[in-house]
C-alpha cells in the first residue's frame, strides 16, 4: 500500500510531497515491525520529507518511530530516546498523541529488558512512574484512560489504586477551587515550605480538611480558605499536616518542636487578603488557580524567610490562643508578624 501511494504521488506534477512523506513513514513502520534492517533509513527519509514540508506533526510522529527503533539498539539511551518526540507533540498540544508515544515507550522498555537488564533496572529505580504519567495525560480521553486502566488491572493493580487515589484527590481540589470562585471576596492564604512537600498526598488537603490547594512547586505549596473560615479550622488543617510530616519522629502524646525542626523544617506563613478571590480553576497542565487581589509572592517570601518549624501569622488574621495551641501540637512555633 505504501508503495502504491508513492507511485500515485510521483505520477503527477508536481509530486504530492505529503503523500510521499506519509507513504515513507508507513513503509518504515512496516519494516520496523518486521525487523527489516532498512527501517531506520526509510524512517529518516520520511522525517526529512516532513521537515522540508514544514509539517511538524509528521516529523514528530516519525521521531517517535525512530525512538522505538533506537531504543532496541545496543547504544540506546532508554526512555530518553523518546524525549524529543514527546516534547514536540506536547508543544503542538497533542496530549492524546503523547499518550500513544508513552505507551509505546513503556512497551519498548519492557521488550528491551532481556537485552539490557541493567539499564532497565536503573530506569525502574530512578526513572519516572510511566503508569502514573500516562494516566494523568489520558484523563481527558475516556477510551485511552479505560484501556490504560484495563492494562493496569492485569499487570499493576497496586499502581491503579495509587492512581485512583491521586485522581480523586485532584478532582476534590478542583471542586473546592470552583467553590471558592463563588465565594464572596476575601481569602486567607498560607504558604508552606518543606523538602517533604512533594507527594500529592501531602500537597493536596485531605477530605476532612477545609483548605484548598491553590498552587504548588516542588517543596512549596499555597493553601487557601474563605476569609470567614473559622480560625480553629485553619489551625487544625495546619496541625494535621504537621502531624503527618512529623509522625515518624513523634513519641507519646507530644513531641519537642526542636526534634521535628532538625529533621523536617516545615515553614509556614499565613496572611489575609480582604479583596482576594479565586477567579478561575486550572486546565490540565496549568497547575494553579487564577487569583485576584492576592500578593502570593509576599506570603511565599514570608514562609521561605521563616526559621525551621516556624509559623508566621499576619497581624490582620483573626486568631486565638486555642489556635496557637493546635499549631504547637502540630510541631510548629507560632510567631506573630510585625
């Protein structure tokens, strides 16, 4: 079929360049599946043709095909072979195509294991959790998501449970962001900083909390509440996070903040923004809520400038001694900002 398409494309003047490019790709993919030694050369011909036409999609797809071929070669870099095609397809906004390439990458990695077990073991240990990455990208596409979950049921049901928990927590947080869009003006925002704040189970407030995650970076997260939220509720949300972080260091009913300081170093800062509000929720890949009349940098800098296990509270935030008691029980030292 690829040969017939090439013949038709070259039988007219000028030749149908796009037909020739796709025909070369089809032929190269067929040769790759059959283990033909000329597959790489044919695919490189297709890549050049797409490049000459300025067809970025076709070129990215051929790069993915070439990555499959390269990843099974002795000089393979493993999953890194797939970086360029995934980046190119991502740049074009084609996350559905990215899912397909990542699925190929995972299958190729498994096929490569008998060839280079050392590289595969290193990638399993130090590389990405491809199952979780694919699940996150497949969310907008029910057919791809369902197919991926079926594969996990038969091969990695523990991963499926983790993915389900993360998805539910993320959807819960999106729902809370939407609720804050409807709330009257006024936000209380807390910045939390700790090298331990990496897993989504810590960054996203749990079901029993009233906080909403507004945005995060590695080791840094913003939580928010309505301005009229009960101070004790805010204090309990912070204390709950503190107890979770410090659980492995806690002995008895209470523990010394200095012990937790040496090991974890959670820093927190809380400020009130009377006109603050959430004006939009993030689409996939955006990562943070859109805020209005909130100087997030001020509360972040306050948290980063705090000492280990210090909780800096803005003077305008409604608070009480019972709130401070909860914070102390969570392993932090409350400090009133000047």
